[in-house]
C-alpha cells in the first residue's frame, strides 16, 4: 500500500477524530477483524460480532478505527485512534475511490465463465517483460480479496490485471467500481453458478455488470465475437468495442488453428495483416484466451508482433489441462482446477485431439457450482451425452455426487461395462492403476477444491516425480 497520512484520509471520508492523533501514517487497511494487526486502519463495516473485535483490539497497538457507532468502543477508546463518520459503509467507499484515483495506470478487468485465470496470467506475463504488474493470485477472485489487491497497487506499479468472478449478482459491479478498469474483457458466458444465480438470464445480466462505471467514450471492452450469450448484452453505447474470435468480422481473428508441439499454432488476422502465432497449452479455448490477451495489451501500445513473441514462452497454469508423465508410461492430464459444463467439453475435445489411438480414460467428479434442480440435472444429462460421443474407453465416476454422469451416459448408449463407479480416492487410484499402460491417457476432470482432501492423492500417486 502507498503510505498515506491519516489527516488526508479523515478529510476524504468526512470523519471526525474522537481520540488519538491524526498526524500519523497509514500503511495498511482492513475491513475484517481477521486481517487486523498492529498499525492498521480498520473500517468497522462488519458489526455483528463486536465482542470478538474488542477482544482482538485489546491485544493490538496503534490501531485506527473508523466507525459510525463509536459508543461500542467506549471501554477501549484510550487504546485507539477513533474516527467517527456518519456511515462507515459510505466512508469506506470514499476511501477506496480516493485510493484508486491516486494511480494513473492501465488496469485490466477480466471476466468470463471459463478462461479468466489463464487470460489474466497471459496478460500479466505479456506486460511483465517491461512493467511492474500487480495481478490477482491464481483464481482467488472473491470479494474478500479485492481490497488487498487494490492496496497492492503502489507508486512502483505500472499496470494491474484483475480477475473478476461472478458468484452472486453485484459481484462484478463491486469490482468494477473498486478498480475502475479502462480495458475490460468478457471471455464467454456459459452455464455456471446456478446454485447462487438461479437462471441463465440472471447470470447473463450479472456478467453485464462489466459495464458498471464504464466510460463509454474512452474505456475499451473486448468480447468474444463467437459467444452467443455475450451477444445478448446491450453493448450499443460502447464506442470502443473490440472483438476476438473466428468469425470473419472479428477485429482479432484466428485462422488455421492447429495442435502442434505442446500447444496451439494459429494465424492471427488483424486489419488485413497476417501474423503467425503460437501459444503453449492445448485446446481451441486456449486460442480464444490468447486472442483476448493479445488484444488487451495492444490497447496500451504493445505491438501484435511483440505480444505474439512474448506469448510463445508463456508457461501454462498448473491443473489446467496439465500433461504429466504417469505410472507405467501412461499420460495423466490434470484438469482439476474447475469442473463446469464448458470446461468439461473443452477438456474432452483436447483428449480426443491428442489421444492418437491411445486408450482414453475419463475420471470425473460433480459440478460444484451447478444446482441439483431440473435445470442443473439437465446439464448433467447434456454433458453425459458429450462424454458418450467422445468415445472414451472407460468412464470412472469419482464420487457419488457425480453418479448421474455414468447413469445418463448409459442412457445415451454407452456400454455399461465401460462405466465404473467409485466412492473414494483410494478406489479411484486402484481402478485407474489397473487400467493404465504406456498406451493410455487419463483425464482427471473434477474440481479439486470441492472434493475431499484425499483426492489430492490421486494425482500424487499416478504422476511420476521426475
């Protein structure tokens, strides 16, 4: 965080100092008592468990508390610098607005059902060659982390790349207000988060929050021209709309897409010019991510040629279709980062393209963000049909919660002898270990963070430690 004088913050949030001194330096800010430590500015936004807060404050030194309920701190006010405001929520919004506008740097905001983390990492990599870049960590894009990411921006920062997820309506609007990205990206809008956002229409509207606080004359929006749901957004006011995809009218168009080496080669067409490109990592979805990343950095002056050159050495993210050498000469494909309908489709397409006659084994878990209501169960049925058409040699259902994949695949015509149901990580390993040899490819497709911890051992036991 850029150090700030408390007196300047007090003026910004229209506060009044009740106890303590305002001529002190602020080097950290928190809104959660769990984040509190010595020498911190705390906004008393969460007020439901103040007894725990007071206990914590008694153990700390040099804490500044901003509150609209100063009476709750009466017993320990002698230990604090206490600042009263009319509304602590409004005061916090004023502070983050003030802090964000201290920095005149390009900020990129990335959203989409799939590909956010990869595209964010690509953009960060392309920029980091000659810039100091702040970015979100892995796929940790929840609102609880947003303030920390904002405060990571300081005087030495040249650019920031922020992954912005949508679990609930309002999430994206909040992050757009917080970070005010000048370049915003919608990668795709597919079925996801039906547990929390009940209908597809609501989910599309939630993704449309990417335009919150958007400067229609100066900000830039990059979208996937081939994504049907993105086309449902009302983007008529966006002056600087940039499209990527395979359609002939896309501003950044990919042609001649091929699997080569350890990634994808393609020809990038832009303004009538042809550019040979290569991106590490398999799958057509990786090409879409690469197009979005290249288009993004081009908006701040990096040439297409330079972006393509840098992208060729990008290192793909772990657990995103990560190819590993397995036991008995097998190939293990670790795609355990996420398990959504579109992510499963993309993974199966890669498995089909790279198997080259080898035995294909799919180990699949449940889709944690998909509700088990009629719409959600229909998604299981649709994916089961795709599994059947992918012609996998063995379908291993990794847990009871994913049983519908096996049952529906059989209904679609899959040989029941090819479907194996497991109830534990050890059982999954035992089954896979019996099946594999040097002519076998195993796709691990489940969301590891939503599985019992023991499932980490499946990869650990199957992959050789070289």
